[in-house]
């Protein structure tokens, strides 16, 4: 009995040490009041997005949770309203795996909401599959859908400037390889889904880079972030054989969603970051991304290809009139 108690005690001590000692993140910074500011958080129904939305609401912002599931979106909005006492937290339906849904969301938002100061492109998926538009699921949800959404909302962001766009990327961009001739098609090979995810995250960092160049002088700035390794539902589609390794690893070493939201919140609200527009942040600090993510020619080529894929540019390369004209 004594041995069993001692063993249990040792186990508890080890658990506490590992769980609280090994995962150190900087303490949260004081955030400015955001009364009168409107924010969109994509994927705000759970994980890092919900934690980001909660904190923005706590600071007084009007927050639109752009989520694909009405049930999860309403539930998250209700929870955030109750927890913060801020009644201005709403849900609006957005499925990033459908370009039609992105256009419908933008159209409804622009009709209903006069202001937009913060766009947090957070939603992400690490599963394989194809979308109704014929693109690989992670590439469309993580990059193309957000690319179109940003273009459709850009005028509103500009008219409400100073305003900011935060693109939640990942350190996984380091393994990304963009094949411009086959953009949006799943990469070949055994690790296709993982590669696809990494490619989409490289696209996120390049998107922020090119967007910042195009937004110079507008007072709209943008940032790519790596949220850290966060214990969320992102890996719910991981193969069964991987889960026994992933779950304890995530539980011991990954941070929680509130900690994972800190870099997005930092880039969305911290004063004086304007001169770092287009750059990549992790742990609330500026960091150099991997070399392909600093390639300006690749960023431009990705931009033009993305415009073509979402229908904002003619296939031959003639820019189409105005993104707003494509909103239905
Ligand atoms: N967790 C990490 O360690 C980690 C590391 C690096 C980067 N990130 C990035 O952080 C971001 C947030 O991920 P997370 O960890 O919080 O994962 P999560 O818990 O799985 O949350 C992802 C969110 O994206 C939404 N989403 C998925 N597909 C969508 C679609 N088609 N349309 C609209 N929304 C969709 C989900 O909505 P549903 O509730 O409907 O599924 C959910 O709200 C992602 O961009 C991810 O790549 C995460």
C-alpha cells in the first residue's frame, strides 16, 4: 500500500513538473480598449480562434465569429457574451472551403456592418480531401478562401483605417513547397496531406508579405503569425496510429488555446507594429521566416495565381475590374 501511495505521489509530482514546468510562454500583455472597433475572427468556434475572439470581446470590440457550423458558432458567441458581458459578439456563417460561401459572407457582412478594423484569418484545417471548387481542402481553407475574403473586405478595411489583418500561419511553413503550375492540387506522395498543410502555411506567410507591399501608404497593415504548438482540435483528423503519440505529446508540451492566441492578439492590438507590416511573428516577437517565405518573386507569383484561382483575374493574366464587383 505504502509503495503504491509513494508511486502515485511520484507520478503526480512528475505530472506537475512536466505540465507546468516545461511549457513556458510569456505572460499576457495589457491590451488596449477596443470599444468602437469591429473584428472578424474566422474559425472563432473553437481552439485559438475562440480564445482570440474572447480576448477581443473582453477588450470591448464588436466581434463577428465567422464559422462554418451555425451550431458551434452560436454556442461560442453565446459563451463569449456570457463570459465577457459584451453583448456585441455575433456569429455569421462562413465556409472557407466554398468560394461561393466566402462571397456570400462578404456580401452579408458589407451590407450589415459599417465598420471593419481587424480581420483575423485564423481558421485552418489539416485534413486531406477536395473542395466543391476542385482545390485541395487545406489549400483552399487555409489560403485561397482567406485570400478571397481579404480581397473582398479590403475596401472596408481601408475606409476604417488604421486597421490590421492577422494571418495565422505556422512554423510548418518551413517544409512548404509551392508548385505554381499545380497550385491547389494535392501534392503527390505518402505524406501528401501533411505536405499540403505545410504548403498552405507557406502560402499564408507569402500572402502577408505581398499584401503588405500592396497596402503601403494605406494604414492597413498585416502580419503572419505562428501561434506556437497549441493543444486544440487541429489534429483531430490525424491518422489513428499517430494519435497515441500526439495526444500525450500535445498534453505535456503544447500550450493551451489562450496562450496560443497571444501572438495573434499582439499583432492585432499592440501599438507601434506598423513598420513591421508583412513580417512573421512568433511568441509575440518578430522572427525571420524560412527562406522560401522571404522570396518576393514567389510571393508575387502566388498572389497572381491566387487571383486567377478565385476568379479575380482573367486566366490570360488581365486583371479583372474590381473585387467588389465579384461580391454577389
Ligand atoms: N494548434 C496548433 O498547434 C497550431 C500550430 C500552428 C498553426 N496553427 C494554426 O492555427 C489556426 C487555428 O487552429 P486551431 O489549432 O485552433 O485548430 P482547431 O481547434 O481545429 O480550430 C480550427 C477552426 O477552423 C475552423 N474551420 C475549419 N474548416 C473550416 C472551414 N471550411 N470554414 C470555416 N472555418 C473552418 C474550425 O471550425 P469547425 O469548428 O467548424 O471545425 C475551427 O473553428 C489554424 O490556421 C492552424 O493552422 C495551429
